[in-house]
C-alpha cells in the first residue's frame, strides 16, 4: 500500500508493506557502497518510510563490511496466540556470534505509530543470554517499550568486544 499524496513530495509513505516468499540480500562493502542505494548523492533526496511491516516466509541475508556485521534472518507467519510472526536470526558482529528468535504480532509498527505490538525475544551473544517480553511501538525510535528483560552471563566486561564500551568485571 502507498499513500498516494506522498508520491508528490520528498517523503513517500508506505502505510503497510507485506513481504511474502521473499529472498532479500543486502550488502555494503568496506567503502560504503551498498546494493540498496538507488540514487547518486547529487540527486534530489526522496525518503521512503515504511510504517508497518508484515512478513511471511521471508529470508534476509545482511552483509555489512563497514560495521563488521553479518546476519541471516528468516521470518514466518503462523498463528500461535498473540505472536503471529516468528523471526529466527544468526550472525556475527565485530567477530562475536549471536543467535536468537523474536516473536511478534502479525504486523510490526515500525514508525510513526504509538500502537504497541507484542514482542518476545530470546537471544544469545557469546556467553551472554537475553530474554525479553512485552510491547513495543515505533520501533525505529523506541518511543514506547513496556517489557520485562532478563540478561545473564559471566561478566559485563565480556560485552566489550560487541559494544566497545568498557564495563566493569561483575559476577
């Protein structure tokens, strides 16, 4: 769906984007060239804003040499109570492996909406585990988060390789 009046402006709004049976490969090299760049820097800038997103049997491979990040995601739609979408993910960031599963409502509220959607996350990065469950709205700006979060691992100091923030050595 596209908001037709926005086609005449520099801000194109897509109120709802649904991806079904898609394979998406997003790649950015060390020089910053990306396969999702569709215009030269000198061309007039038009922004596309996706407000809500639904996925059904979608695979995404993301490779970003600039940020030393690789990720593979697979999203499916299913009917399991309040969590209709499951996204499994694996990858590496700054040399550290991560993996997990995110369960969400059928439609993700990405921007501009304060309508919360349910989310459950179970993940692991190295020896650190995270579990979270609650509601999120406007996920790109984190304007509304109401969740219970539990993080466990050997020490906060071990997160330095991923976060590049010196944290204390803790039990």
